C-alpha cells in the first residue's frame, strides 16, 4: 500500500518551484495591470484643460466637444442636419421654366419651408386652432406633411419638411372660405375662396 501512495506524491522541490512560478506569474500580472491602468502623468495637459470646469468659456467648451467627438464615426447622410446634407440633384429636363412656381418647387424639394397663413374675420384663439387643425388634417389626408404653429390671433405657420409640397398646400388653402392669405417665400397669395361664397 505504501508503494501505491508513494507513486502519487510529488517531490518537495517541484511543489516549491510551482509555488514560485505561480507567485511570479501573479506578480507580473499585477504589475502590468497596475502600470497599464494608470494614466501617463508625465504628459503635460494643455493650459485650457487645467482650468476648473466652472471657468470654461465657449472656446474651451468647443475644444472639449471636439476632443469628445474625434473618435466618433461620421453620421449617415440621412441623419445629418439639413444644412449639412448634400443638396439633391436638380432635374430640369421636364420642367416648364416659364412658370417660376414650378422652378421654386423643384429647388425646395427635400428642404424645410415655412408658409404663413392668415385667417379671415376675427376668430378667437380656439376657433383659429380648430380651423388650422382642420386644414392640417385635410393636408395630411392628401399626403402633404405639415406641422402647424399658431403665431398670433389670426396667423399660423405651416412648416413643410419637403418644401415642394408648400405650393400644393397653397392651392388647397387659398380655396378655403376662412383663408385670407398664404405667404410663401415672401410672395403673397390672396384668398380665392370668397369668390365661391
């Protein structure tokens, strides 16, 4: 029996060697993680980075923002703000150039455009809300996307994400009885709807 157990024993020297080996591996790992985990404090920070955050001015904040954004991937074309997107190609081949509205429609395609709409009469704020809401839903039913904002007691802004739709909306709006005026690109389109009354 003693022979059998003796074959499974390790010599004392190999146990001490394996302990030393584990110790050196652990020590090496510990030193590496400690050294790599520390910032390199020998690098000198720029002068603006040494300031207290409460003392930053606009230029310092812009530098901080640039530093934050330097490793970011660029945005997709459709995710960019409108002023940074490439303008779409204009196809003037099938366009009647004698009509300035058609030319404006093409140049405003894909760009945000606002039109000002005046309501006739003297409506209350609630009546103005109801009238413009009805117009907005009618435009939506005709696949014209428009956001509506009340400006004052008689005027509202209709904002179109696709500016070419503004002229189609104008054609609808000027035919409404309560519409007094539609202004697009500083051009006024007076009411036509009163002639139908």
